[in-house]
C-alpha cells in the first residue's frame, strides 16, 4: 500500500477529517478531500463537495483514487432521528464500499466506532474491553456501524480489497483538554466509555498506519489513547464504578480500559498524545 499515494478523504470538513487530510498531505500523499459541508479555508488540498448518499457522486469522487479514508457519517447518536442516522450512515458506507470495489481501489480505511462494543456502558462484560466485546449496539448509530462492519467483511471477501474499520474513541483536539479536570470529581460522568478518549492527531496517524499496514480481509480495531481521561488509577476506577466487572488482566496505573493491543499488532498503531501533555493531573 505504500506505493498507493492518491487518497480520497471523505468527511474532510469534520474534526477528524480535517486532521486526517492535513496529516496525509504533510506525509507525502496526494489527497483529495470531500464532504457535503463546505471546505474549511485552510484545508490545503483539492476539494469536491459531494453527497455520499448518492452512489453516482461517490463513484465520481473516488474515480482515479488508489484508496479511500472514509470518515463521512452522522457522527453520533441523538443528532438526527434514529431512523435517519441508521439509513444515512449505512447508505453512505455501502456506497463507498461498493464504489471502491467497482473502481478497483487497493484499500478502504473507514471510521467505525467504539459504540459497536456496547457504549454507553451500563455494565461491560469484562475489562479491558477488546474487539471480542463486539457486537453490542445500543443505538441505531452503533447499529449502523455494526451493519457496516458486516458489509465490509462481505464486500472485502467478494473483491479481495483489504478493509479496516477504525473504532475511534471520543476524539479530542488539544484545545479541548482544558475541560478534562471537570470529569474527575465524579467518575460516573465518564463511565459510558470506560473513561476512554483519543487525540485527533493520533486519529490522523492511525489512518496513515491503516493505509500502510500489510493485512488482508476486513479487520476492525479499537483506536484509543494509551491512558484514560482520569487522574485516578484505572483499576481503582473500575472497582468503584463497576465492582462486578471482571478485570481480565493487570493494567498499568492509568492504562486505557479500551484495549488497543490489536491495533498495535495489526497496523502498528502507537498513540503519542495525552491530555497529560496539556493539563496538570493535580488540578481540581
């Protein structure tokens, strides 16, 4: 995949999309950006405005590309009606996957979600939560991602194109870390994803990792920071908030409870950024 340099990034006007577009361009990729929303003024690459729920527009956007990093979706539950979220996301994802097959792209990297694993958590089955916790959708947003992972598996099998779904945790920009100390007083406020998060710069790097890694078939991996967003030990948090949940292995003091080992092994993902680089752990 290292010789495939022409990349389309969908959803390029969003938080992750902007970071991924700029990161890939800075690392030598020829990037074309696309979104249904207008392009940010500082994106710095060619931009095509397109509605990915229309298959013909998807084919037009992907024509001539080597690979696609597909980030365009309704990004969370509760923004639109449940049916709108399910229909729009599965339509966009199916269109991109099928167009990639029709055009013979060499790789599809796309945004799945940590929500496929059971978020918001009332009671995870075990911790750290890993890829085997799938599927456990609790909203039509999560269901749209579960269905899309199933589509990716079958379409990859038909086409031979490698697909990787990146199950992103809650994405933070560096300027958003100022609100992190507000989570610390009550650990129940952030229990919904086991206190996980991911820096947007590591999101961007994970997309490059996924473009360049050597694998086959359809794979799905958790993309989270190496630590939790809390200033208390991870095992202590789990014992207080989820005392009946089995801790299946010893974890580091502040280690993430969203397991990222498979992402390390499959695509070489190694998160480099933490809120601890921006905020003192002693703030209250």
